[in-house]
C-alpha cells in the first residue's frame, strides 16, 4: 500500500490532476471533500474517457478543454474502499469483482490513508514466494 496518498478536490482542474499523476508517477488519485473525507477516485482511465481525441481536434483545443474540465466531471464517486486492517486477499477480491486497478484505503472517519494497487498485490505475492 502507498501511504499518505496525494489527493484532489472535485473542484480542481483536470490539468492539475494530470500533473500530480505525472509528477508522482501514479495512476490513481483520491478525490476528497473540504474535510478530507474520500468521496471519489480519479484514475488515468477516467481521464482518457473524457479527453478529446487528437484525431478530431487540435492540440491547442484539447489543452484548452483539459484546463476547463474539473475533476468532478471525470471522477468516479462513492468508490469501493477497504480499511487498513483488512487482509490482502480481501483487497484482491474487491479489485477483481469491481474490475479496478486501485483501491483506496480509508480510516474509520472515511479519510484516505493509502491506496493499494494490483502492482502492490503482485509485489507481495512475489515476496511471499521467495520466503517459501
């Protein structure tokens, strides 16, 4: 699990979210309200779904659209979550069932404390294999 995830607000621009993802080299961002409570998730896949195709518009028009689009318009709200005390197998089951690549880990107050991704699960699986 990646602890202390970078977050975005639903009012943030999509361009800000893209920059945070590029800078941090990750593909999932928790979306939080003003109190820091998780309300949604934004993934690189969500961004691709709202991003215009360069086959149909110019780069300048695409860039302008990213600047004028809010996270609110691309994020998935009421995401599936898991708690810190959950077993790794529970995270894997949820990710498979809901076909998601990243799962927000929240505390009892609903605030994000981490994100677990399929890459994290694969790393742990390989580490366990080396132990035995």
